[in-house]
């Protein structure tokens, strides 16, 4: 299996609604074999709910520094837990 491609967004310094807008744009580009990885200072509940409603797999974890790592994929063969940098 080829290495999955990460579409990354560091949203820690971005103001609302820019992280959500950029995340939605990234989700539109997702296809089998790639995933979206966002780091954020908050847990982006609206994005997570939207992604789940659209049938995406979602993993959201907070690291020891209080930074959120959000991984989203529409490829069920990807193990988001393994791909998470936390």
C-alpha cells in the first residue's frame, strides 16, 4: 500500500472562520490514499460534526501542550491513530 498523503493545516494562529473555511476546502480535495491533518488551539466541533455527517472518519486528540490534532479521511483503510503525531 502506498504511503498516504497528508493535506496539512496549522490553524493555531488563524482567526475564525478561516480555519473552518480552509478545512472545508481541503476536505473537498480528499480522495482515497490521502487525509487532512489540522493542528488547532481549540477542538473544532463544527468541523468534526460536518465531517462525520459527510461520512468521513475523524480522529481528534489533544496533546500535552493543549494543542488539538484533527485527522480526517474518507479512506476507511487508513488508520488515523497511526498517522497522528500525538
